[in-house]
C-alpha cells in the first residue's frame, strides 16, 4: 500500500511536469490507471494493487525510461538547488561577515596576531584552540643562514589566505595574511631587514581568525536602525575611507562593522572616558561595557580624535547627526577608524545589523549585544 501511494505521488508529479509533451491518449491511460489504483488502495485489495503496480512499471519502462547517469543528474540538481537557496538567504536574509580588525574589541574580536616564545603546543591542543577560540598557530624556523627578502600573499582553495616568506635561500609558507605578519609579528623586510641563523625562529605564534558573524539584512526593511546596535555598512561615497583604501591598494567599496551611536538629530559629545548622547551619559550594555573598561586590558572608555579633520575632538566639541545619516564608532575607541574621523554613514549604505557570532565557540558565541 505504501508503494502504491508513492507511485501515485510520483506519477502526479510526472504529469504536472510533462503534460504538455505527452500525447493525449497516454495522459488518459495514465489518469485511468491512477484512478483504478486509488480505488484499489481504498478498498485494501492487495491483488488489485499489485496488478495495477505492474501496469505502471510497464508504462514507466516504455514511456519514461531512466536517464543515463540519473544519479549524477539528481545529485547535481540537489547541489544547484542548495547553492540557489544559500545565495537567496545571503542576499535577502543573513550574510556571513568576518570581523577584520580589533576596532570592535572587547565586543567582537578581529584578526589579531600573538607572538610566542615558548614551543608550539601539541596537535590536540592546536585543534581544540582552532575550533573553540579560532586560533591558527603558525611557525617558521630558518633551515639555513638566511634573510627575508619579501612577503607574498596568496589565496588557497579560494577561501584561505597564506603568505610565502621568501628568503634568499628558502621559502616558508604560513597560514596568515601578510598584514598580520607585518603588524603583529614585526616581519617587515622592506623597512626592517633582519638576518637569521639556522634554527632561529622567523615567526612563531598564533593568529586569532576573527569572530564570524551573521548579519541580519531584512530587519531594516521594516524598521529604522536603533542606537546601540552593532551594524554593517558599505563605504560607498565616504571619500575619507575610500581614499585611504586606495592608498593601500584596495579598490571599490568595502563593508565596515561598528556600533551605531547616533541616529539622525542626535547630539553627541565625548568627555573621556564617557560618551554623552543628548547631554546624558550613553545607556545600554554596549556603551556601558566600553566606558567601564571591565573587559579590556588596553585603553578603556571613549575618547575624541586628537588631530586632523575630526569630529568630537574634545569635551567642548559636540556634533549633531544630520538627517538621513548615522554616526558610527568602534568599541575599541582608542584604536578605531570611525565617524570621529571620516564623518557620518549615509542611510542607503546600511546593510544590516550584527545578529549572531557563529564561530568560534568561545566567549563571544551567541547573539551580539
């Protein structure tokens, strides 16, 4: 009986799919057989069901022979449908985003390197640290007396970034971006050339791969962005950002993630370490965490920009957010390139708000606050 129900279901699908291609006589024959099978199933007539199932097998083999490599076709269809669904979700609902820098610490971790003097941990600890903390351990030991000549960054399997440390005699590959090696491991052959003897450590430590977050792209279609949310925006038409990116060899708009501190019409002022919104200390978990400094080991609280064409330079310098614009600041106020320097974010640039840290599974896993 179960087989009969499956046959009825699949035959109905075939008729819906190929009705315009099948001759009318065949359609009538199939529909007659389907009706007879339904009656046999309802009456629980096992003999009649088996007889009609045999007729369907004859019809299928005659008019609907299996395609060549049917399994491959089916797997490809499933794979393509999965890609279409994933692209639809990414475009309209949730987009994965990796925190690139430390400007949102302590709320979100960026890609940060940490030098080590002690030996590398064993394989098991490295595996656990990768899954739980997102730590990728790297090491390069000089195999001969050598000097680093250049660093060459490459993409591996389209998803991973590696850097080839090219020396005069040997080449060493580490799984880290070039900028991370330069900024955190002091490996800068152009400005600070250094000679290494056989057995010397060229680079050793780990790279925190940055929090991976889901960005909610649909909510702002139904409501306005709210003060205190972590939000993502494009840098389109923010000339101070794009000009700086061009100097670094990056063309086109990028995505930035900051905390939204000012909506249109908001009066802002910074009196270190506090941020004032409409002449009152900022309220909310994100603001209070930054001002208290309880989760940061470096500079704490908010500060103004000390020089340059900046907003909120000192306690007497206030700013009113213009209509249709939003003011963005990083939680790591002492190390954040944000609206205090380059101005406000146009409303049309906003992509969504940071919703959930899905990896790594350490302290920040969960909904973003």
